[in-house]
C-alpha cells in the first residue's frame, strides 16, 4: 500500500519591510486554508517567512536587528497560525529568524520548524551553511549579511518520524552542499523540506547570473536522486525591497525529476501527491547498505590542505 502525503509548497511573493507579523500571518493563513481545501496534509513555507529578508540590507543597531527575530515560537503573532492548522488538522513547516538563549548567551539563528497536524512542534533545523559576508559592502546593489546577522546552526541535520514517513529539513544555502542531503539520507529522510530566498543575480559575479536558475535546480535534483528522497523547495519570490528573487518553487521526486513547479513570482501553492514508497524503491535501486564505501570517505569530514 502506497504512503501518499499531499504536500503544498507555499511560495511567498515579496514582503515589504513595513508589513507587520500579524499581517504576514494572515497571508500564511490564506495558504493554509487553501491547502486544506485542496486535500493537503502538509504545507511548506519558505525561509524567514514572517518578514522581508533583512539580510539584504545593512543594520548596525542591535535593537533594530533583534526586532526581525522571534524570541518565542509560537508567539502572540504566530499563535493563530498554529491554532488554525490544528483546527484543520494540517501540518506545516515554517522558516523564521530565531532569537535563542544558548548556555546563557543570546544567539541568532536562521531556523525552520516542523509542526504536526495537532499544532505541536516536532522538530527544528538551524541553518548551517551561511552564505554572504560579514562586512558592510555599500557599493553593492544589495548585500547578503547572513554571516553577520546569524550564528551557524548548532543542531546538525536531523530527521523526524511524521506524516507517515521520515522527514528532514534544510534552509536555502544548505541545499547547495551534498553533505546536507547525504546526512539526511543516512538518517532515513524520505522527504526534505527547504525554504530559500535566492536573488536572480550575483552582483560580484555577474558572469554567473545566467546559471542561477540552473544551479538552483541542479543541486536539488541531484540531492533528491542520490539520496532517494523527495525534495520540497519553497521560494520567497519576486522583487522584495529592490532585490529580484527567483521563484521556481519545486517538488522533486526521488528520481530527480521535477514533478511540480511554480509559474508565478507571487503567493502560490504548488501541490503534489508524494508517494513516500518511491523513496523505498529508489533506496533499493541504489542499495546504500551494500554499495557505499565509507572507509574511503574520511576526507569529506576533514579540512584538506591540498592534493594527496
């Protein structure tokens, strides 16, 4: 018997920096209800879904910076999302900027949570591969200050039993690293949920602009196929605060095929019935247990100095 999970990849259009949390939650509630009406069991929201992607501009005041973060989840503004999802019996994943206390120190993370159909938080991922730069670059048309505003995630790559299968999460730049998929795959991930804010141009490498969309799809299709997992990748799309971001919200099968994709740069649901048993079939084909040779992979977890 097939294990079908009907998933809605809930692409977000641009979010103005002056939009309040409660206003943004109302947009997400519309998508939750639409997904429920379409028979979905799981809705996947994007990276930093509650605000503009503030890493694209310079902030030199800690109080202002902290205003973009959530110190509690759910909090007063986000509780209605949890309540409505629980009322409808639908699960979701949500990306947000997290203000956390770790060993007595305030830390800032780019995080995502997985929420069950009863409204309980099942798991959390904190972004590990932070792109961009730390210093101010005012000459650029936009910046990527994730290395300045966020700490490297400290939770690793975990999976959770949910929705009849095993699910994992990554965030944006995590998707570009094969190690992300492999660690999740080795932990049994049958579906990987990813949110991203990805500009359609690279100010310091304009010669690579033509490849942005190709590389976006390439890494996820390879990660899906090489690890026999569904990948649900959800964009913040369109021109947000002067930054043009790709859409291409996609649902990718364990075969590596894109089976559903967005057609707009606005709020849009991309829906597909995902058979988790396809992951089992492709795992059988790849035969990880008998074909992997981890005794030769040690260098992957080391900082190599050069050829040898």
